[in-house]
């Protein structure tokens, strides 16, 4: 009897010292995306999330929206490479580490959906160039005309006057263009605005997507971080997800988004993990880092978000049940 009473009392005592169950600890659903142009992208993704849809469907829907809409740096309306050809990069990753990507894709309107088709129907992760286009056509994606957008034609003709590849930090912000205005400027300079988005659905699962036409006036065949899993996008459903925007070569050198997620695994907040990744780029070559922009955006399983950039000017958009806003990112330099 004494032993039974002791065990009974002990169990009651342990129960009284259990940690309380957190309420509202996880904010879901939630979607975040790079830049202020992410506001309507989030709105499109939210149509999926608010109905209980998957994070994977949500990020694809958001990416498709901007591929249809923006005229400078995403989709076939983007600026061309130095040969006058628009080439598109995209990737997508779900909560089970399934992923797919395309790079250097020409004349296909929705590279993000081609990337998802790669993920779901092939044993591969990345298809490039002619092979990616052939795969798209075999899977029912129509071949578009290949004509440059009006702003793309103007920008390319202006760029040909000097033919100098000189991306400028946050040039869209400096020149006062809105998120959907053509990013063409009289001096012929242009930059990039990769669209990266991350979502946490009502089931608590994460997914992410990235789509871009890459750096304007790049060498034909160049690919940045956007279609590379672990560089432009990484999702770990146990920990969190991250995406990036900026000069992709620098992100590739540090496996940027994988680095951010691993830092969150070590206990860092999304913001601090993004900051540490930026510091790695700056510390590697401080002089070079002063001339370029890279921004990271992350979300963890609690629904906490954060971003950090090398330079001032990077922003991200967020949509949840309680918030719908543009957030300025902290920066190092």
C-alpha cells in the first residue's frame, strides 16, 4: 500500500510540474515573399492557404501569378541576356524534401510549373536549356513566341550602346519604380528581382518556390542561385525554410539557404540565421560585398519570420490571418 501510494503521489506531483501547452505558438497558415512585389503574390497564394490547401500548391500559385504579371525580371516579360534572349530559372521544394528545378528555359511561360513537373514525374532535380524546353513541350506546356516585351526591347537597345554588365544595388528602389513598373532606365542599367516565396499551411507543412529571369544582360547560359536547391531555396519540414534574392553567385558560394536553415536548426531565429549568412558573404570578401546586394528571407516551424540583407533596401512581404504588410529588412552595410 505504501509503495502504491508513493507512486500515485509521485505521478500527481510530476503532472503538476508539466510545462503548459502553448496556445497560438504556431502562426499558420502564413506566406512570405521577397520584395514589395510579393504583396499580390502572397494574395494569390493565400487563396489556396485559407481554404486549407497545401503550402506546395500555394507557392506554385503565387509564382505563376508573378510570371504572368511583372515586366522586368520574372517570366517572359523579363529582360534578356546579352544575346537578346530571355532565359528563365525556377525551383520548387515541398515538405518531404521533394524538389524540382529548371534553368536556362526559353519560350515557356510558367517555369515554376515545369519545375514541379520535374519534381513529380522524373527521378531528376534539375533540367537545363534545350532539355528543359523539350521536357516542357512533352508535358503540354505551349511554346511562346520568344518576342521581347516592350520594356525589354527598350532596355536591350539602350544596353547595346555600351554593352557593360554593371548591376546596380537596389536600382529599382533608387529610381523610384513601383513593383510592377518596367525597370528600364535611361542609362541602360537594370538589375533583377527574384521572386522567392515560402509558405506554412494549416497542416503545419512548409514549401517554397523561386522564379526569375535572372540578371539582365548576363552571359547566355548563366544561371544564378534561383534554380539551385540549397542556394536559392531550401526547405526542411522539421526546422524551417529559406529563400534569397540578389547576386546569385555569392549565394551559391556559401550554399546560402541551406546555411540559413542549418543555423535555425542550431537554435537561431530566422532573422539571426539570415544575418549570419550575410556575414559569411561579407567576411569572405568585404571589398566586393560593398558593391553588391544579397538578401535572405526565412520562416521556421513556429511561424516566425525574419530577413537580413547586405545592403539597405531589401524588403519582404508577409500575409497571415492577422497581418498583411511589407517589412523592411535589417542590413549589414
